[in-house]
């Protein structure tokens, strides 16, 4: 019994200590740990407003070079796995949109030039809709979409 308590104490101490050391040495700064949140984009009720607030424009060119992997039928709309990847050059941002959600912008990822343009996440969908991926590459917006049929358990219940 004592060994189990000791392990928990040590694990907690080491975790707290490593974060404290990293923060103390300047390796982790609060601004680097916490992500920015574009409130206007994520609260927008329509796709053009969300894209305009997020990326500065609401028009995007359709591109088959953006690959979206998502199930054709999602048995549970509360947890829909989605991956987006592209071979476009100079990708700086990837956004994921569920077109029929009350607030359609689901996620936005800012990428560095050294990043591989690939993201994977799980999203929540209210009902059957297109999952739209919008990629900003070389200052231009590109998009592609995949329809996902939601059978139960979406955002609406």
C-alpha cells in the first residue's frame, strides 16, 4: 500500500517539477502553451462569415489536391473522425467545417513552413452534412468537401 502511494507522489512530483523547470528556464511561456482563439470566426453562424473572420476572405477555389478522410456514414455524430491532408505548397492553415452545424467552423490549425500539411481530429456533427476542409496555401484559399451521413447522436441529441 505504501509503495502505491509513493509512486503516485513521485509521478506527481516529477510531472510538476519538469513543467516548473521548463517554465523557469524559459522553454515554456504561457503565450506558447495557450492557443489563440478567434472568437468571431468560431461563433459565426454561416460559413462565409467564419472564413472571412478566420482567413480574411470567404471565397475558396475547389481543389482535388485536398484529401478528406471521414466515414461515409457516422453512426455517432458526437464523434466523427476526420483527417485532412494536401500536397499543396506553402500551406499556412487548415480549417475544418461542418456545413450544417449551428456554428459551422469546427477547427483551425496554423502550420509553419516546416510542417507537413496533415491534421487529424474528431468532430461533432449535428446532422448529415458536408465536411469541408479549407486550406490556405501561398495566400490563396482552396477547399474540398466530403458528405457524411449522420445516423444518431449528433449535436442536436
